[in-house]
């Protein structure tokens, strides 16, 4: 782990590097695992609520099924030769 140096007029101080998340490659300043887990759970709940709203919208679901079938048809073109 490298240590960054900052220099002011006549003194040199050392700063410890920012903690980085290995999976995202972003700095996490002041956050901890509990806060990150809470955010993930809240995000998952929001996603599930949105999925339920979409499922109840019949016009949207019809369009989703149509698009899904189109994508299946495209993927089937790759497997025909096997």
C-alpha cells in the first residue's frame, strides 16, 4: 500500500491512502460495512417494489414479454448450428 506525501512550506506530512472497495474501485470515505449493507438492503427493497409495480401494469408486461421473446429469437439464431 503506497503512502502519499504532501508537502507544505517547511514540513512534510504523510497521509494514509483512502480505503478502496475491491469490487467497485471507488473510494469509501467514512463508510462502514453496516452502512453499506443497510444501503444494499434498502436498494433491494426498492427494486422489489418497482418489480411489483411493473408486474401489475398489464400493458407494460405485454411489452416486456414481447421484447423478451424478440431477444430469445435472436439468441436462438446462435444455437441453430449446434
